[in-house]
């Protein structure tokens, strides 16, 4: 074929690009299309819908229902892999010879299929998945979820050896690169890609913002630590909590605290405005997996960014953050008024663009792996 094309298998529908994994997928697909590559996007759908305008990021779009049956728990493959297996997808992939980019270990079932033995197969590594699920098991208080996460972690650790069959592993940080290079020597770094649109200048308001997917146990755990810190040290600042799908129990917990306002399921525009107008973007995590895209987005759009060490582990982004270790540290940092200068903001945005601008990062990687544009 004369035209340059690529298949991208997405673990979820990457629209809207409103959480870490799909933000990375969305802007990578867009960057590849912007480089003139014909992008065929394959999405496993399980709740985000199929009525989206993908013209900005793909030339073709195909959807497959994720098969989340109870039986999938008893297969030898991890649940996240077994539920993303489609013969319809396989037949579509076999219609041409374009390279196949699999987004996450979740979408790698074709690596075990001999029909793809001579195809170019690339895997975007999103996490050391077994470690991620091990941490989820630790974070949740639900016995049922804890059992599932522990079982899934063991399966993922055993399964990840299949990555040796990929032609290229594309890692999002240096830690993951070092880990996966031991499984497949054809492993390189591909930085997460972000949107650096022109920012609106808005008045900074006197509140701190914690945002994220509130249905994820790790984010809920971080939020509960923040609430305890606010209470124990009597922090004198309003806290806005914004994010997707907070549980009923979390909503009821937040209502008990007069210093907290909850914004459930804000639109992308509403979230961006909160990030831009918050005096402090508060980013706390108890898992060091991956690169936190919400940190990059907060540094890009926001003002002061207060983080704990795990949020910046494996990155050079600590130079632009205020780093805290405990509740007393958090209180002291929030209570200290800091003049946030436009010159400082401009410096860090220049740094982010240099290291995380999607098109330039995509071009670098394609050159490294010998894919001519």
C-alpha cells in the first residue's frame, strides 16, 4: 500500500479525553493523524458510548463491546485481557499490513495469535499492571474487590511475559522502561502527550482543588487522607473536590465537612476552569505507577501545585511543585501565601511543551523505530 497507516486498539473509548489513560490515547492518535498517517481506531466500549465525532483523531473508527461476563474471571488470561478479545477485530486487522499499536496490556491478546507473527506489533505500556492491581487491592476496603484485585495481579504478573512477542514496547516513564527492557529489549520511551491550547487568563480564587476519577479506590484513599489532614491541622482554606462518579458513601462523607464542596462529573470545560482558578491544585497519590497526566495538566493550566513525593516519582516535575510529606507539612504550605509570577508559569509551560507536546514526541518515536512518515 502506498499510504502510511496504523491500527490503534484502544482499551476504552477515548472520548471525552477526561481521565489519564484515555487522554494519553486521544492525543497520541491525534498526533499520528496530524503527522499525515491514516489512523484506524478500534475501541472497546463499555459505558462511554459510540456517538462521538472522532474526525480530529482518526480516519476510521470501529467499536467492539467489551464482554464482561462472570466466566471471564475463570479464564487463564487476566480479566482485563479476556474481556477485550474480538474475532471481528482480528478479521479487520488482517485486511491489510499496517502496524498495530495496542494501547495497554489490556489489548494484547493478538500477541498469542500466529496469524500476526510477521506483523509489526507495538504495545503502549500504561503501567506495570500487576503492581497497579496489587496497589488497588491494598487501597480498597471491599473484601470482594480486594480478592479480585489480588487474583488479577497474580494473573497479570504471569501474563506479561507475552510482551516478549511484541516488536516494540513504548513506555511512558524511565522506571517502566527499565522494568520492561528485561522482558523485551526493544523497549523505548514515549512521553505522554498533552494539549497545549491557548489558556484563558482568569482570576485566581481562594480555594484548593483535588480532582480525579472518584470511583477509583486509589483516588478515594488519597482524598480521605486529605480530609483527615484538613481536620487534624485545622487548615483554613476551602477545598473543592471534583471528579467522576463519587460513591454514595463518599458523597455522604463529604457532606459532613463544611469546608468541602463537591463537583460531581463536571464537564471538561468546568474542570479546566476549576484548575485555572484554584489558588492551589492539590495532587496526592499513594501509587507511583505511570506519569500522572492530571499533574501535567495542572502544571500547564493551573497555579500553585502542591504534591506528595509519590506524585512526582520518576519525573523531573518536582522543580515546579511544592512538595509535602505529611499533614503538618500540608498545613504549613497551604497557609504560606506565595506570589505566583507569570514568568515562573511561562517557564514551566515551555518545559512541558518541550517534553510532552504530542506531535513532536510522536515524530521522535517513529524515527527511532524506523517508521517513515
